[in-house]
């Protein structure tokens, strides 16, 4: 993931442009296919050249995190998408959504959906030692 980050972002200066390049990389290299099975993850989606929204979101997040760009999953009913964190000129943090699977949307989300949860690898009270991608 670090190699992909470095190769994809090397010609860009701003953090916004670097994340935009990652976004384009994922959309250009992984085809969306609704598989409705268990998550195969970032590496498998990249190797296979296809994945569902969760796989594509995982890949985007993995590449961002390899370049020290905070990113997380946003869970909505029947779908998920990533968002990334950048600092403004006053060093204030802002989260920006993007849609890697579906219509082009970078820096804003045109779909109005109720957000169920943000983040990944949760610990629940019922199973505190087990990390889950989504807390039901």
C-alpha cells in the first residue's frame, strides 16, 4: 500500500491533490461488482481488479493510511463509503466523504442517506476482545 501511495501521489504537492489521486487510482483499477458475500478486503480487491463497496472503501482507506492520511468507513443503509481527514490553513481538521463505488463524488456526498456509523474495527460490550468491522 505504501508503494501505491508513493507512486500515485509523487507528482502532487497538496494533500487534497494526493488524496484525489488515490481516489482516481482506486476507481481506475478496481471495478465495482456487488458480490454480497464476505468482505475480501483491500489486497484481494486490488489483485482481483474488482470488489464491492466495502472492498473498494477498504482499499482507499488502506492507501490513505499508508501515506499517513487518516481515513475511515462511513456506514449507511446497504452501502458504505470512505471519508478522509485533512487540515485547513489554521490546522483545523475536516472530514471529507468520497464515493469510490458508484457515481463520482469526491469531497462531498450527493446521496442523502442516514449515517449509521463511522469507523471500523469496533469493540462491542458483548465481545470486548473481538474487533468487528461494523457494530450492529
